[in-house]
C-alpha cells in the first residue's frame, strides 16, 4: 500500500540544512529551466553554502522500503544561481515539471531503528531583485496561463461571500491591479500572526483575523484572485538572520502584473518594520531560496507498511547555513542613474507661508497639549486655508488618536464650503497627506498636485510625493522626489531622515555616509553623526564609526541612542565588556522602545547578559 504525506503535514519536519560544504558525490549540472523573472534592478550578490538533508529513521519492528521525492534547488532568473551541487547518494531519478524539479531517492529493506539520509550539497549565489513597476502601465492579464491562477477551488474560495465582503472593504473604489494588490498586501500583513499555530483555511483566517505564513499566503492569493489578479503559491527556504544562522521552510506568493510578469509578494515577512514592509512587495530578497511553484505536492513519501503510519517526528529538523559575502544592497544610483545629493548653499526657505493671524495661531499652538493645540490649529486653518503646516499637524494628532475619520470630515466640510478656488491649497494638501497615510492611492496624488497648483511650496509637495511613492513601493520615484525636496530645502531635517531610511532599506551605506556629510553642511545635528556611524559599522569601518558616534555624543551628551550605537561598535569589535557598559548607560539614559528593539537585533548576546 502506498501512503503519501502532503506538504503542510511533512515539510516542517523533513528538510534539513547543515553547515558543512564538501565535494564529491553525484555532480548535478546547473540548469536554467525555471521561468525567467521580469526585468528589475539587481543588488550585490551573496553566496550561501547549504547542506540540505533529509533524515529518516525506521520506527517499525520490521524492515521497510521507502521512496521520497525532494525539491531540487535550481537556477531562477537573476535571483538564484547554483554554482555547485552534489547529491549523496545518487538519486534514483530526477523528475522535471513546470512547477519545479525533484530528486527521487529510494531505499530497500531498511532495518528497524536504522537511519537513512539523502544530502543535496549546494553553493548558491543569490541577488536581491527590485522591480521598477509603473502602476499606470499595469493592465489586466488575459493569457490562458494567467487565467489558470484566477481559478476558485476549496483552498482559494474566491466566490465565498466572506471573501467578497472583505475584498470590497479592502480595495474600495480602487481599480488599478497594482494598487489593489498593494492594499491587499497591507491588509494581510497587518493580520495577527501566530507562528506556533497549525495552518488553517482561508475563511477561518479571515473570520479570526489570525494566520501563520502558509495561511497568510493563501489569504493573499484568494483575495488577489477574487480581485481578478492572477496569483500563485511559492515555496522554498528562508535563511533568516540569527545568531546560529538558522533557516526555515517558508511560503510566499507571486502575482501576475501585466506587462511585468510574475512578481513576488510576502505578507508574512512584510509585517515586521519599515524595511521589511517595503522589501516584501515586488522584491525578492537574497535570503530566499526558491524551490517550487504553486500548491502542488512538493514533497511526497511512499512506504510499504499498510498497518502503520509515519509522522513528521520520524524526521530530523536542522536548519543551519553558512554565508559568504556582503550585504546584498542596491545602489541608489543603480536605481536612479545620475541622482545627485549635492545641494547649493542657500538661506532657509520660509515655512510659515500663512497670513499673519494664521501664523500667530500656529506659533501659539506649539508646546500645548493636544486639545489646546487642535483648537488653535483649527482656528489657524479657518484664518488661512492655504497654510499647509497646520493641516499636517492636525492630521498627525487625529491619527495618533485613531480618529482619522473626524479630521477627514473637517477637511471635506471645509473643501465643500470653500470649493477649489485659489487660496485653498492647504485643504488639498491635508487631504493628500491623509490619503497617503490611509492608502487611498487613487486620490492622493490628485490632491497633492492640486495643492501645488494652489500655491503650497513645492518642496513640501515634493517631500509628500516622496512619502506617497515610498508607501506605494515606487522607490525610484521616492528617491527622485526626496532629492527634489532637499535641493529646494536642504534644511529639511525630516526629509533627510526619510531619505536615509530609504537608503538603509536599499542597504546602500556609502550613499548614507554621503548624504549625512552633505546634511552637515547645512545643519549641525548629531543625528548625521550617529547615522553615519551605523553605516560605517555595516561597512566594517569601525574606526570611522567610533569617531562619528563620539562626535554625536559630544554634541548631545544627554542623548541615549548614540551610547547604544557605541555599544554595538564594541560588540562588533569583540569588546563585550565595553559593549555591556555602554548599553547599560544607554538604558539608564532612556532608550525608546524602537531603539531597544533595534539594538536587540544587532547585539543579542550583550543584551542577554
């Protein structure tokens, strides 16, 4: 009798990766059989050594026959290239499909209690890929291959009333497939994740608003298909960053955006922070090892013991890898050729562009509690609806209070009363900012363009357009508009911060150092020094890192975070006692929660002590 274990039941316990890389065995020719990926920008390469193994121990009291099918690591476009690959023992066969390739292994008469093992020993070069997608060029897919991935089935119940209602709530009036997919992505990544939970079906996940990685992928695929966007399952290994360099099996999705082709999306990993929120939509990060496509059975097990059954406990779990290489960054100028962050000296522009009464009310609001501030700012915008700054502050206050509906009503009531005549640019600006925050892609740019036409200073508009493009994952345009904003206002501290965050997401440390040095020509702020220190740490230039952070500490001795950065430097240099001392000092001075979490990721050993 033949028994088959499907992916969700077995895969967690059957894949193993160890640290050893060796030669010999059965050489497997490198192929390029996987589908090519759409054109994009490739980052630096990284190299991983994998010993991908499957261990099985016979738990029965008699000898058995066993045959297993294991996914084969293969080339995948620009993202993934197999440099060397050896298999032990020789596989019985190689099964090739359009969903992926698989090794077939078989053992006869395994004695009771004996362990057998197959090993796929590989050296893999990966590159981080970033898709440059113009949403206005995306059109609905019409090919037969794409229609296959619009189909409804028990796993993807696209026609269920629960799915339809949820989709309508998510996408609203948005018609563009790119923005629809982005809104679905934002919804799924904000679900409650319970990695320890067993996988559940799509409808249960939607009802409970809870899922794990396979559920999140299935929910995303179902909602995309229901919206008319072809979507499919992708499985492989994620080599997560950790102290012992462990990896894990992982599931993500691909969506078809015509004419760009299949584009990866991972709502599970996209839930963590600013960087991963961006990098898991329309991007393939370097630690992803791609193995198989679609919800087929990627790993099967056959054996000849009809009176017994096997379980994942019969298989060894070991996910460890060896990494050789640098951060897989993408250069800013590779993404936007010719982009320059060299700004001329000029006087600071006037930010207080309102009439005299509105400006006085705005100044008076500073330092007040939220209720008093709201009252004064509302008076200011009534005095001069062209004055942009009070609107931004009002939106910040109302959104912090989870009351965005009220500020939207205030803005729309004011717009209805005054119309879109001259002198109402602040209202359009406020609506553009709010639309960006809420993901209303269809109207955000319209309102920001109207605000610029109505006289809101262009550097303010450029900054907010950059935020829009950053949120909508059009990174090349975000960088372009941040540069425009700084060229017109090289004193915009918040613009520097946001631009450096984007460069950090791209892992372009050299550009971070260059922009910080440029910022210091216009603003004498300790932020630039400790931000340069972080970039120098990533570049392993610890002497410059220490010099920069000590300058920051000298400029602002009461600030806690630079002491945390200094602790990180000592940790990287192996001076753990000094690192622990500086970290304790930073804690005593008052690190924010975000700063604590950042340092926790960078130096767990020191913090545990």
